[in-house]
C-alpha cells in the first residue's frame, strides 16, 4: 500500500505523486480534424483531478495517414497545439504529470478513413497495405520526432511511443510484418532500429528533462511478436539509459505466456526479472482490485489502470481512503458512465468492444 501511494522520480527529473497511471484509452471523442474536443478534455481532466499521478492521453496520430479510428486525437499539425495547451495547463493544476501517446496505425489505418492505401514496413495483402520506401521511413521517423516537439510546445511533460498491438512501430519490430532487406529489416537489430532512432531524435530535440516512455506488446500472433525478442528489446531499451519508463501492455498481467517454452511463470515475472538500469517498469492488463494492485506492484515500479479508471475517475483517492476498495460491478448503465465523464461516442465505442469480448469469450 505504501509503495503504490509513494512518489516516483524518473531519470528526467520529473516526479509523480503516486504510482497510478491513467492508461491511454481509445475513446473516439475528439474532433474529425484531430483537435482535442470538450468531451476529451473533460474525460482526461476528471482523471487528473481524481488523483492519478500521471495522466496519459489516448493514442494520438503523428501523420494524417496514420489515423486508426474515427474521433482520434491528433498531433500531426501545429493547429493541434493550442487546444492541447489548455489540457496540459489543467492537468498540471491538478498536480498530475501529463503524457501524450504518439501513434501511427500503419497497415491498420482503414482506407475509408484515411482516403488512401495504408502503409506498412512491407507490402501486406491481408491489410491491402503498401510498403514504405526508405525515404518514407525516414519521414515517418522525423514525424514522430516533430510530434514530440509539438507536444512539448503544448506543455506536455513527455511522450509515450506506441510500439504495441501491431501498430506501425510494432510492425517494424515484427519479423512477421517487417520483411524489408534494408537497414530497417532483417535481423532484430535492424527491426529495432526505427524505435531507437525516434527516441534519439526526441531526446536531441526535447532535452533531458522531457519524459520519454515506450509501450510494447509481450507476445502474440496478431502482433507478430515472440516473447524471446520482446524481452530482448525490453531489456535493451531499459538499460540503454535513453528512456524514462517502459510500459508493458500485457492484457492480463498474471497470465502465463502463450509459448510452451516460457510457461511456469506469468508475464509480469518475465519482464520484472530483466535488468532495468534506471528505467521505471510498469504494466497494464486486468488490474481491477486492490488485491491485483498490491500483487502487481511487488514486481514493478508503477501500474496503469484502464477499466478501473473508466468506472471510477477518482480511483486513486478511493484506493487511499478505503483499503479494500474494489471497482463497481459491471455492467453499469449509461447514466453512470456519463457521470464518470464519458461522452456518448466513448460509451458507444465501449459497447462495441464489450460485444466483441463476449463473442470471443474474453
């Protein structure tokens, strides 16, 4: 309990007041041009006011062609800066640290949404995506860096690179989707190259006091990621001294790996045993109760809440006040979610995702 509620200092010098981080949740609430909406502003600032030590935005695309879903927040234009400045000012006034998640969907950008063929490290027939030329890869790298510079201008304390869930950075990391034969493909060192170049560029442009984090998937056929390489990259990132935190998106932190050779301990143990250097390691995935939190924090430096933060905007405050606090039973009605700061668009999106999980027995 004491560890969860204690402060945490990143290598950049920034400090968060507790170990609760708001997950970067897809919510479809922003304007069609990518500008922050009033609904998105309300959702995020309610969580910062509700006691989260770090408030992270949803995935925000760094190129127009990288958009993944309707109502996605953007950071691909200077036109986005003013609205975001209002957001970061409010988050800071609530004594919470602000992070924007930088994102590009790559082959998962719907053609109907972006108006052109989506892109990928290599041609991909399943997604009808075309391969990026090497000059386009370098433009993509630079656009991630430019988005970080915009984020700093907007007042964010830092950024998280979305390298998980088969989006474009994950596609470059993957031996399944990255079939390139240049310096960005082939062996793991080449497939890891893009994410390190983006990190180096952000650090050079935004300085040492700017927080940089990375989100990774641990495994999965959809992601084209195996656990061996995922652990290799995670440790390489953490001991590099180049990032402040690593965010492992585990879906279920206490599940065992899919691959038989790694069974016998759960996913959180596989990553917590790695050499971290000064990098802070955190996890997300089915952390819903006080018991879950206290168990997870034994292994890592911080925990990230998604579902619990949807159901209780002030979860950290309730956790501190009631030692055995647990989230409200679900399902809940729309009136309850509206009271918790969700818009109709967000609620509709959650309904679709809930139906998908029921269908897949998740």
